[in-house]
């Protein structure tokens, strides 16, 4: 048990990485992961991606050439793009890891938030990568963000190393918080709660997608995630999402510029929109404000 999945990632980096080691990441990827690997002194290299995520052939070439220590993935409803790695690619990634001895840190805080489509098994479930994958999970997206409870599942040797790193960091995760989560799970139906969450999030996603065409400038593009929390948007060339954010905030609406999520070749026209914290009516109001800015 960890202080959120973020601590699980930090423990993995502490146990596995030495300064100068190479870490491969999706491009773009979770911003706090880039920060974590930077603090570890790692060299972070992006793997070419498309609308489905990591391109396995490009991954294999990089692994052959660079001999990285670790691949960091958010394969299901990725932050920031919301995309999901298809099953065939998951198998291909696992095969590359098994063939070259590559460790995988698989971050899965959003996997329970699927509104449509078929469940995809984690990369950690693939036999080729079972002994080389650290699977990170969290209660933050399914129970309560402020609880700061996560978990780390890893092969025995890696788990022992993470336990030692955990003891050095904070001795142990709050027993009171663990007891509160255990009591909730014993007394309440988490599946029923998640069903309500998925229903609400799906309606909010649909409201966002329905309004983007009118809110964004001509030539914009966006995806349609099957779950999670985010829609990834790219404005036409010449637009700078970071510069436009100041005008948006002045009108009481906000998004997250995409550029900081890139390990290399940042796209200034990209941005992340989260649809989970506002009602469909509030989302419509926000999009009206953004239309005036864009």
C-alpha cells in the first residue's frame, strides 16, 4: 500500500534507476512521471506514438539501440490523451519487454472508469511481461482523491526493494486511512458506486464532445475516449494553448495546456480537457466561453 499511485512510481524509480539510466515514455505522458524520473537523474526518451498509443515497432528499435532500464505506460485512458492501448499492442509491448529484459511500470488509475467498449487486460497479465512489470493502482479515481491510497503489485524481488525504499520514505502508509478504506469496502458496494460514477462521467464526456465543434476553431481535432477523465484536443497550427489560457481564466474557464506533457517535441497547440468535475450544463457554459476566446 502506497501514498497514492504517485508514491508507487517514486518507489519504483528509487528501487530500479541509477542516475543516467534511460527511461522510455509515451509522448505525451503524465507530467508527474516526467518529474519523478527527472528527480531520479534518468534520461527520459519518448517512444513514437499514434492515436492508439505506443508503436511497438518503434519501441523495439529504441530498446535495441538504447538498452533502457524502464518503460513507463498509462495504457488505459491515458493521462493526458485519454487513449487506450489495444490488446494486440499490449501483447507486442510485453513481448518486447520479455525479449530484451525491459522493466515496465504500468500505471492504471483510470481502468475502472470504462463507459463503453471491451475491458482490456493489463500488460502485467501478459505472460511475457509478468516477471518484469510493476502495476500501480489507486483509490483516488474510484473512491476519494484526498484519501491518498494506492497500491503497488510487483514480482517478489522488486517488491522487496520497494518495501525498503518505502520504509526509508515514510515507514508505512497511514493505518487509519487504510482502515477507513477497508471499512468502506466492507460496508458498501464499490461496484455500485462505480456504476454511478461511470454513468455521470459518460454524460459529461458526451456533453463535452457534443459542444467541441462549435467551441473550437475550424481545423481543430480531438479524440473520443471510451472512458477515463480526459479528451485530448489539438488546435490548428498557429494557436498557442498556453498563451490562450490566460484569456480563458479571465473568463472563469480553464483547460490544461498540452506542451508540458511532452518529453520532446512539445506541441504548443495541444491541450487537455477534463470532463469529470462539472455537470453537462456547466460544461456547455464553459464551452461557450472558450468559443469567444478561440
